[in-house]
C-alpha cells in the first residue's frame, strides 16, 4: 500500500522528532548454573598471575634471608664494638695509672735529687768554709740560698765568698749584709750571703780505680 505524506516539510520534521525511538533488544542473561567456556586468554592470565606470585614469593623470601643476614652482622658488629670499647676503657685506665705512677716517680726522683743535693751542699759548705768562720743559719727556697754567720774579719768573709763561687753547687754568690757585732765577748763581723743552689752530679769513678785513701 502506497502512503503519501501531504504534510509540509517542517511538520514532517516535527513529527519525526516526536515519534518514539525503537528500543534495542535486551541481551539474554545466561541461565543459572551455566558455565562460561574457558579460553586460551584466561589460561595465559592465570599462568602470568602464578608466575608473578611465585616471583613475589621468591623476592620476599630473598629479602627475608638478607634481612636475617644483616641482623646477624649487626649483632656481631655490636658485640665487637662492645669488646673494643672494653679494650679502650682498659687502655685508658692503664694510661691513667701510668701517668699516676710517673707523677709519683717524678716526685720521688725530685725528693731524692733534692735530698742528695742538700747533703752535698752541707759537705760543700764545710769544705769551702775558711777557718775562724761560723755558720748560724742556712735557708733554701726554690733553689735560692741565704747563708748567715760570723767571721773574725772582712778578709775571711771575702775568702769564703770566693771559695763558694768556685763550688759547682753554688752560683751568683753575693754579700747583702756585713756588720760589726759581738759574739762571746769577741769583736766579729756578722755577714749574710745569698746564692743559687745549682744541681750538680759528680763524675762517677770507674770500678777498680783506687781511691785517695787506697793510694
């Protein structure tokens, strides 16, 4: 049957726009319990997943072993560090003890040196002291000596100073006081000398050398 549309062109366009559009047919849902066919693509995906999981497992176990190894190394290094710290502490204690012993030895050596030096000083003063001269006081402080005494004349005091200056234990001998005084009813000269005490070690006599008494 032939249909002829006599509507104007604008009315035909409006009518076409208002006409309902045909709906697309719905896809039928598979019946319950129906299985989808497994293709080659699904098998490839499963294989890739299995390989990826295996690689991840191997990576995890490798990292775990590496962490355990590093922890063992850290434990060993900490033990070695503690041992070294103990050794350093012992060395420091030994060094401190050594310093203390050295200080004590230096003090002992100084005391012995001063003791022998003072003993030699007394012997030396007795040796260089002229006749008719007496010592009243000898004062020593920081190697500075003050010698006081009496003599019968100025010449004897001058002779005493000359001999004291020639001594290897004395230096810078100087006369600071010389006054006339009385001692036991005699006219005497009271003197006061200052000098520096000089460390001196007499030369050692070789063994087997005869002494003056033996000669």
